[in-house]
C-alpha cells in the first residue's frame, strides 16, 4: 500500500507542512500495524479522550475555514449579516429560507448582471442579546461573499425578504496574511455546540480549494533542520498526533508542523533531495493526495 510522511497544504498566504515520524498508509483497514495501535473499544476510552477528540475535530474544521478564506479572499470580499424580523428559532426552517435566498441572489447575479454564481461561506448563530432579552434562541446568519459586486443594501434586503441585513467590507488595516484568521473566528464560534444541530456552516461548491499533496521522503530530519533556517519560517512546532485508521483504531504519530510564508524554500530542498536520492535509487515514491486518505 502507498504511504506518505509529508503533507503540504498551500494557499496564497502560506504553506503548511506536516512531517510524520511514522508514515501514514492510505486506506489501511487491517487490525495490525507497525507501532502501537490503540483501540478505543478495547481500551474503554474515557470522557476526557472523547472531549479531546471532539476538540481536535473542530480545530480541524476551523483550519479548513481559514484556508478556504485565504484561497478565495479578494478586494471584493464582503461580510453579510442576515437577521429574521420574527422570532424564528427553528433551524431547519431557517436553513430552508437561507437556501432560498442564495437561489434568488444567484438569479440576480447570473440573469440580471451576467455574472458568475455567488461564492460564499456561511454560518448560523443564535442572537445572544435577543436571547437574553426575550429568552428565545432566534437564528441569524453570517456570510462571507467572495468576488461580490456592488449591490445596494436595500436591494439585498429585498432579496433576503425576512428582516434586516448588514453588509460591509473587511477593515483595511487587516493584513492579507491574517484575512483567514480574522474571518474564521466568526465561523468557529460555538462550532461544537452548533454541530449538534446538523451543519454548523455552509460553503458554495464553486470555491477555490487549497492545494494539497503528500509525498514519501527518506531524509525528513535533514529537511526539517534546513527549514528551521528558512527566512520564510513563521511557525515550527512538534506535537503528538492521533492518526485514525478507522473509527475504532488510531496510532500516536509524532508530528512536526511548519508554516512558511511560501513553499519556495521547501520546493528547492525537496527537489535537491529527490535528485540526490534518485542517483542512488530510481524508485523514490511520490503521491498526490487521495480524497480518501487519512490525514
């Protein structure tokens, strides 16, 4: 089976590198593996373990949102808040009305303005002040619209139909490299709590995705040492990471997480390493990330 020990996720703002001490195997479903495998069912995972797993899951979701923002953010990106004039607390109905709004908005863009369909990330939230005041958990939405043209707020409110809207751009003093973090905080608030009610956030299908690739390289320690000297280095962190083989089994994998401003230094190091290794072994393995691989 193919395996990898380096994963690279790149956006226009940075490249994130994961170095795994133990190579990760694609699609492994067996019961045994080199190294220590822990089975939650056999070892009766305690409440702390379940909480830790849940926290890690939502941390990954937050990372996913941040990367999507960094991939799609442009000079026409805008924040949109949608509220309901009545005390709508039923999430299923609210989501239905939100989806209808997106369809009407896409009609406005494609049929009347001859523009592409909207690109967005959206999340729902309970209005805290309204809950304190009325005791009701009234829903509202935060939406990030990418490459969004100028449309009057009154017109957007008419397209929404259900209450007040507010639309504005990202503040000019937010640095480009921080766009994703700035925006994602609105989408990761109470993410674990919200996820108990179907989806916590929504994305359009036409968003640009981060570049992801994996590879198997022998001399990862030397590569890590070289990257520590890079002028593009932003973060270098070692930590143990649970790699889940399936729903029941995982293994502890010592992981190094490196963030670079761009991947130039890493690409040059890898190219040099590959050229050197291929002189000795022409069978050096490289793999593109499979959507079903375990990361």
